C-alpha cells in the first residue's frame, strides 16, 4: 500500500518537529521522547515477528535486555571503545534470536510462544542471579558513555538518528518481497509451502532481524538511561511492548511507534496523579482488546480508509 | 554434607512442590475445561496470601487465625473468582486463545494494583502457627520443619480431593466432557454455564489455597503473582495443557530441580528448574502427559 | 510419456487406513480425473502427492524421479502446483499480490530484503490474471472476491509457479453452472496453450465425463480402476459402488 501524500507530509512535519525539539522543550520531554523512540523501535521490531510474521513472539524483550546488557557489560568491564559496545548489542541479540529461533521455529503458534517464554525465563533467571557478573537484581548503574552522548540532548539526537535509520530499514524490509512472503506465511503457511516457500527458514530469518533491532533498542536504552536491570528481561516488560503494538495497531507499520507514544505518555501523566499505573494499563489493555482489536491505526484505517502501511 | 541434610533439603523441596502443584492444578483445571489461559490466576494466588495475612491479623496472630484462614482465604478468593466469572469471563469463552491470554494479562495488571490499593505496598508477614513451629525429628537424625511436614500432608489430601472431584462427582465428569465437546454437553440438556462457573471457582479456590499455604513461609509482597504465574504456566506446559496430573508431574520436576539445584550450586540453583523446563519442551513440546488441547 | 506414477501408496491415521495401496499413472498432456464417494481419500491422495503428507509406504515418481516424502516446497520446485478444495488463499493480500507471491517464490526472489515488492513481475501477473479472467479485479483484496472467483484465483496462484503438472482439488466445488463451465473451459485452454498436464478430482459427473481423458475411481482409499470414460462407465464395480448414487 502506498501512503497517500497527506500522510507523507504529516510524517515529514513530525520529523522536522522532532529534530528541533530539544531546543525549546524542557529536558524531561526530551528524555521522554527519547524513551518513546527506543520503545517504539523495540515494538516495531516485535511487530515484524508478530504482526507481519504471525508468530507468537511472547518474550521479545529477552533480545532487548541481552543487547542492553551486552553494551553495558562491554563498557564497564572491558577497555574496548564504546562504538564496539554499541555494535555488539544487536549482534549478540541476533545471535540469541538465531539460537532461540532454531529451537522454537519447529513449533507453531501457542507452543512456539511457550517454548520462547521458557527459554526467555531461563535467560532472565541467569541474569538475575549472576550477581558477580551482571550485578544481579541491582543491575548496573551509572554506565559511562562517551561525552557527546552523555547529555540528554546528545542522547536524544543519537537516538533519533539511529531510530530513524532503523525504522527506514525496517520499512524497506516490510515492503520487500521478503516482507510480502512473510505476510503470506502469516495468513496461510500451508499455501505458502505449496507455492514453494520454505516457511521455517523465512520465519527464522524474520526472527533474527526482529532480534537484531531489539538489540539496537537495548543499546539505545543504555545511552539514554545509563543503566540496565534484570526487569528488562522479565515477561512483564514483554507484555508492555506487546500492548504498545496492540494499542497502536499491529497490522500497520507505524502502529507500534504510535503505541509506544501513547503508553509512555499515558504512564507519565497517570504517574503524576496516582501510583496505580498498572491498573490504568490493565484497563486500557482490556478495553483495546475488546473494542479496538486492530489498534488505533487499524481503527483509523477502517474509518477513513487511509493506508498507513 | 550428610545424607540427612540432603534428604531434608529434598523434602523441603517437595513441600514447595505441594504449593506449586495446588496452584498449577487450579490453572490446569481452568485451562483444560474452560480453555482460558488465565494469567490472572497468579493474582488470585496473591490475593489468597494477603487475605490470609488479614485474617491472621484480625485474630491477633493466634493459631486460631491460621486455621480460619486455611479455609477463609481460599473461600474469599473463590468468591472473587465467582464474581469475575459471572460478570466478565463467561462472555469470553468463545474468543480466540490469544485474545483470552491478553485479556487475562490485563486483568492480572488490574488485580495487582487493586491488591496494592487495599493492602498497601509493604511486605507482610504471616506467622507460622505455634503448633507448627520447630522441627519434627524423624529417624533420629532427620530434622524437618514442622510446617513443611504439614504441607506434605496437605498436598496428597488436596490431590485426592481433586481426583475425587474430577473423576467421581457428577460435576467433575460433566466438566471433563464439556472440556472435550461443549456443544454436545449442551445438546444433552445440561446447563454448561454453571458447570463452567463451578470449575472456575474451584480453580480460584486452589489458587487462593496455594497462596494461603505459602504465606507463612515467605514475605507476602506485591509481585509474587508475576513470578508465580510464570512458574505455574511453565509447569502446566511441561505437564501437558489441561492435564491435572501433568501439573503434578510438572510441579515435581520444577520443585525437585529447584532443591537439587540449590544443593549443587547454592547461588545458581534456582536456574535449574528453568533449564529443566527448556529441556523437557525441546524433546516433548506438547508436554509430558496427554494434553486436552 | 508418463509424467506421474503413484505406486502402492498407503497412509493411515492413528490406525485408520485412509489410503490403501493406491496405484495409477498420468501421461503428459492428459487431463485425468479422480472420482469417488466422499471420504474415499481423494484429498488425502493429493496431499500425499504434493508433499503435505508423507506416505507410510509406496512410491511416487514424477518424470521418472522419486519424489516420495519430499516437502511441499520441494515438490513445487519440481514443477507440480496444486490448488485446494477449501479456498486457501492469502485473504488479506490483493488478487495481484496473491499471484505475485507465487511468482516471487518460483523465482526464488523471496529473500530480497530491500527492494519494493511492487516492482516485481507486474507484467507476468497481469498475463496470468488475463488468462484466467480476473484482470479487472487485480487490486481487490482476495478475501472480498466471490466464491467462484476465489476458486479461479486458486488456479491463478498455482499457475504462477509455472507448473508442468497442475493438481486441482475440486476446482468447481460451490460454483454455479456457468461458473463451472467457464472454469472447465479455462482448464482445457490451459492444457492446450501451456501444454499442462492436469490431475483433478470432482464430484460433478458432467464435468468429469465432459473433460477428462481418463478417470481414476477411488473407493474407501483404494484405486479401484483407471480407464477412459467409456471403460469406467461400463465397469460393474464402479456402477455398484458409486455411479448409482446421485451427484454429491
């Protein structure tokens, strides 16, 4: 689907706005938008496997957490330059995706999801317990990152740059023959097999790509927040990212990013009034599933027919 | 390390297995009969523990509080479960599994914060009743905490009652039939809706019972639902979806792996049960026993 | 020249013997119909040939090569394409995209990550859609087509694979009489224009006797007889078992 000129213009305006944001917005908002971009990229990478690939990727945050920890550990424990630490994150995440993928791809649907949860929980518990190496349940704080990226502004621009590049690449992938094949597999794996598609192999590659970009967002989180903690690998965060995809719309490309903006903004607002954020999130989630199964963008598309794909 | 310390550690592990089995069997029942992957089951467990705390506190920490809580807390949870089932869940049975999973996740978040609302965020302690404090001495050298011995007695009793309910009572048999073919059961004129409600309530009762029983052994706190529901699902998956005896097998594997793990690697022991789950699922992705899915 | 040989193929499910030593052959350029009562195992047989199921025993030869037990995508690469009895499309993609996917797969272009899929094979898709008569509907989402059109799209998708042997599972099921004759005319045309060999199964006896060169009769998992229309029509076993019953 080709985005109509109108939506392209909106996108361009937003990009310009984002580029100039730190110059006039308070520091907190810059930080918040950085986080939105990070989680938006993470959610979009999840959606490659879930919305476009139809795979029940229930524990996507394992790759995110592993990417983040890789960067954190490399910076704090070795004398290697930070750039290598940044590059290592997506590579390690992709490697883990490969391993998980080979194990899980033999199964379908629910069993795929459950095996992934068990593998992910295993990784979580190792990170959680390995106090001497990973800092255990304290995590690692105050990670020293290069000067230019250390300030809120610096971190923001770096995040904006990397996220934009990654989103662009993901957009290309989704509209490529590979992306189209993946959607075919999602809609009808048997049919795909009989027209010659090696379904399992395509799914595996999709998982590796999704894991790769999850690793990137993990690395970005380290830059923005200078900390890592085991909860980044816990299933509840995977659930939150899933909710972002759901709320924004998981059949559209920008849905997850929108979902990230909605959830994080909501969390910021709600948290200033009350401590009961989980309650609000749970209610939002239940309402969205019951009444807006295709998310916000899905709803807009149905109503006004504009393809944001 | 001598044999008796080893055995005592295993037995402590078995008592943990009892808790896991009780909670997981409830989950398995709901999963098998109602086909709902109920993530909120962990919340019911947590509510059971907090309810036990409140009841014990009401009786000023006296032993009688414990005994009342033993039935009171699970009943309270069962009541909440009943209301939830009638008000919400009974309209959701026909939905897709993925949707049900996500909806119950939402409920789990809601319940979690409701607990925070009612009981606050600090750790709570539930005292072990005086009659169970201290140790039991077996075979002259085996020291077993009395409360764990109590759990080891409760476990088989619950298992037997559950077996009786599922296999010997009319409702149990109907729910097993409804699990396989709801429409047929309805066609025969049975009000399946009430059967489902009762099954759900029993499942919640078990969750509450598990929470109540575990309360004196740990600090009751928020977040206990999240870890437990993950463990419970893993147990139910390796046992075979919907199979209550699978829940027993799974709980045994998980509980024993945990004890053995701690014995062999004191710091990392807790990793072993998760590794065991992964191993089982790699070779038997549908679980060890027959699943009803 | 024999293009497909099915030799003594058997398959059971949990103890139930669904296919019992099935045996027949198809010659190049023929149109062969498989008929039999419901439950005779026609779809199972097609599943075995196309790789969706693996036979317990017996062999399947395609152009002299043993293809028994190959995966569906490997069978596809040999030149065998099939359509399904119950409509089995990509419901969320457009008609054009459905066919394009088939061609992309055939040309092994499914691994292209960075080029836009819309730039590929538009002309060939148009050509195929024109042949089957769906060209005006090419931008409609497949899920919104009428049932008859969806079945034609099924065939179009199979054609995208440039097959030599086309296996069609009840291609006219659920179609009105005009749709049926249009579909069968299409199939004969395809045989003539593209030199395809066609194996299909059907319940509609007019279609079978009107278009098939040879007929294979299946009863309870066994291939009872294979012969020309006249041979089959006159055969006593067949008359008893099947032809006495009115159209399913």
